[in-house]
């Protein structure tokens, strides 16, 4: 069932991505950071001319801080460095690899009913 909204049990309250992040953040601290990182990068997608302008300058300061903190906390990015395609691009594949491998591991645990392993 694609595009079916999830609701809370015995309720009409729709489960949002924010609800899921809040819940999983209590279990795994990295989920909220990844959520904020993804939200910030979504705002970069309409800006296609990365070679001639710095798309990060179009972001709100909180989004810049979220990206810097995630890259710093999980991948060693220097907080004093500016965000631009030259400073961020070396981290992109590493970030995507880490997020996808974590998700694959957690899905595997859920499929094998190993909830305590997560």
C-alpha cells in the first residue's frame, strides 16, 4: 500500500516523520541528527549551479549548524570550516554509506525479531 498514512493504534492521529524521529531518537541518538541533516540538504536541491555559487549560503543558520554538527560529530568535519561544495563533498559518500549501513543493520534486526540488539 503505497502512500498510505500510518495512524496510531485505535486512533485517527497520523504518524509523522517527526513522531518517528522523536521515538527512535530515544533509542538511537543518531536518528535526530540524520533527520536534521536530511532536512537541510532537501533545501539545497533546487539550487543546481554548485560550481558557480555556494548553495549553503541560501540555508538558514540553524540548518548550517545542523549540517556542521552532524559532519563534525560523526565524521570529523572541522566546525570552523565554511560549508561549501569543496569542504562538504569529501563527506557525502561517507555519510550516505554510514546512514544506509546503519539502516540496513536495524532493518535486519527487526526482520529477525532481534529488537534487543538494536
